[in-house]
């Protein structure tokens, strides 16, 4: 049985539909429940130990994390006995960057015998092929922006800060941090036109969880920011609803391209 630990966004629904709902239990952190899915098992971070035991009782063998969540606040007064041994590790995770924190989360689940399944393992077509997607091709001057963006993204990811940047005329216009891609794109609205949004996983990221993703909304936001295109690193970025995302790129006059990592 698979436990789909679902957060916000379209991804949980896509994965649930692909499974047909058979042998799948939908679980969610309180306050971060998915839209359009009935949650079978809700939990708090202070009861993580009990939650892991409950998964085992249900016959869960595999776990997939999908969708966005907010970093939880730990309330010491609500920690139960089953979770108490996990507290030092949880505090360490909450005090680190996303990549380091997620590694701790994965290790905790694996030590309890659960197999971690990546979203793109369950739905391989979430990872787009190399090359241009849609009608619009990259202008020649964007090649230098892409080269610069690769350098910036590698440094950003190595520091466990973010998975995206905006580059215009080989200059970093904005860097993604904890508020996310939408916040970054909104921050450059009105600052001129041109440039690209570049997305890539962090260099040492465990790709079973928290791969960067784009969807139709990302293209709409990129257009409002005055960008010329959206560029994705090969094999490391998911497209949520590929047909709708390509349609948005075509309609908005943006190029959408997957480039070698």
C-alpha cells in the first residue's frame, strides 16, 4: 500500500488519479491539506511517531511526498510519547535549509521500513524531454542568460537556498528563497522586460522529494514579470499538466525549453 503524503497544489491529485485510488491512503499535515482530495489520515508534527506507527498498522509499505507544505512550528506541549525519541532530529531538521531538512525526514521514514517513491517515478511523464516545448524558440541572446543562470543556480542550490533564478542580460535579477517562485517572479514585475526564469534541482538534492516544478500559473507569472522564456534543467524539473503549460507558453509568446543540466 502507498501513503500519499499530500500538500497543496495539483500534484497530489494527479498522482492519486494515476493510481486509480487503489491501495492508496491520503495523509496530510494539519493545516496543509490538499485541495480536492479526501484526507484519510491527518497528523501533526508533534505526533509524527504515532503517525508512523499508524501507517504501519494500515499496511503501508511505500510513501510518496507530493505538494507544497509550510514548515511546521513544533509545540513542545503537544509532543506525544511515540514522538519524543524523534525530537532531537526534528529540531535539527527545522533549523536547517529545505534540502537538509528533507533528508532528515526521508531518513526517519526509511528507518521505520518505508520505501520512498518519487512523484516522477509514479508518473514518469511529469519529467519533460530535452528540447523546445511549444511554438516559440529561444532568441540567440538568451543563450548567454541560460549559461549564467546555470552558474547561479548551482551556487544557490549548493548553499541550500533555492531552486530558481531570474537572469536578464547575464545579470541576476532575482533569486528564489523560502517564499518560492511566485514571490520571486512578482518581485520583478515592473522592472523592465527580457530575461529568463531558470529552474533546476539543487546539486546534491535527493530527487525523490521536492523536485522543482512549473505549471500554467508559472508561465502566466513569467509573462507578467516581462520575461521572454522559462528554462528547465533536463531530468530535474517537473511540469504539472504539460499540455496546459505548453498552451500557456504559446499563447503568452514565451519560449519553454528543457536544456542539458
